[in-house]
């Protein structure tokens, strides 16, 4: 039990722990998730489709409510309106992350997934010396808005209910490696969303390529399966509908 001040009045919150029965895994396949900036995440299913989940809604909310907050800043600190804008942004972000993680788990159930590999970005804000890493003005702003750890935590406990294990794996070279032939080269990543292999000449979505390589961290290396260029180059994009509060292709 806890008392929480919501900006206008005190609320009494009762927190209960409930034991949830764990189901058997729906299958024995794997999936890989690449967390990114342009697309909030890309996911690749073993022997299945690849999907993108743009984070445009989060970016729009961050821009709008941050402006709303600064415009209403008082001389003695945040005004009542500024605090409400901050709280509303937090609630909308939580709703997005809960809905996204629930949707991803449901898709994994449909694709008979037993284990999900997620890129571990816990040290992305620091360099090898422990100092804050500088990603430039735009990059630092986008990085500050990332909620990768929060999303992964939500994904872990929602997946556990269905017997699906979430494994955090290192992302080293996953964005540089060609998922078709295995060549590692920085210049293959032509731009944010495009990967062109100079060896096998495969052209594909860069985030999906990363998701395939992350998935293979817990399945196989080097790649042996037949990769469809069409699947890699034209993944399905799921957009968040704010009216229904759900994702649709």
C-alpha cells in the first residue's frame, strides 16, 4: 500500500502480487529483436516473416508534450499545467510499451516461438572507459527518449506467462554483418534503413538484417538457411493506432 501525490490530490494505491500459471512454450522456434532509433524495433521469426514497429507515436508525443511543458514553466519551477503535461506523456509512453510488448508476445505465440533474443543495449550510453558517450546533438536527443530496458523488462514477464524465454544478447557486429553471406563490413550499411552487401550484393532492410543476426546468436552461426531477399528487403510494418490503442499492419 502506498500514498501517491498525482499533482492535484493524494491517491491510495494498493499493490497486489498474483501468481500466474506458466504455460508450455507454443513451439520450438526462435525470434530476434533489434532495438533501434528510426524503427523502435525490428523482429525476425525463424522460418517466418520479419516485421518493423516504428516509434513515430513516441517521437510525436515527446515533441508535443515537452514543448507544452516548457511553454508553461513557471518562475518558481514547473507550473501545474507543466506537471500535467509531464504526467500525461509518461502515461502515454507506458501504454505504448505495454501494448507493444503484449502484441510482440502474441505474435511470438502465433509463430510458435520458444525463445526470443533481444539486443542488450545496457552499455550504449557509456564508452569503454565508463564515460558518457557522445552521439551528437540529434543522436543524444533520440537516445535520451529510448526506453529499451523498460520494454525488455515488460517483454520478459509477459513472455514468461506463455513459457517463452527472453535472452539478452550482445549486439557486437550485428548491424555490420550480412545475414546472407556473413561478411562483416562497416560500409555495407549505406544509410539508417538500408544494408547493401558488397560481397553477395543482397539489398535488405538494415534493422531486419540486425534482427536476423541477433536471432542467430541463440540458434546458428554461420548462416545456413535460405534467406529470402524479398522478406529482408520488404518487411511488414505495424503501426500504432492511437484511437484503438493497438497495432495493425
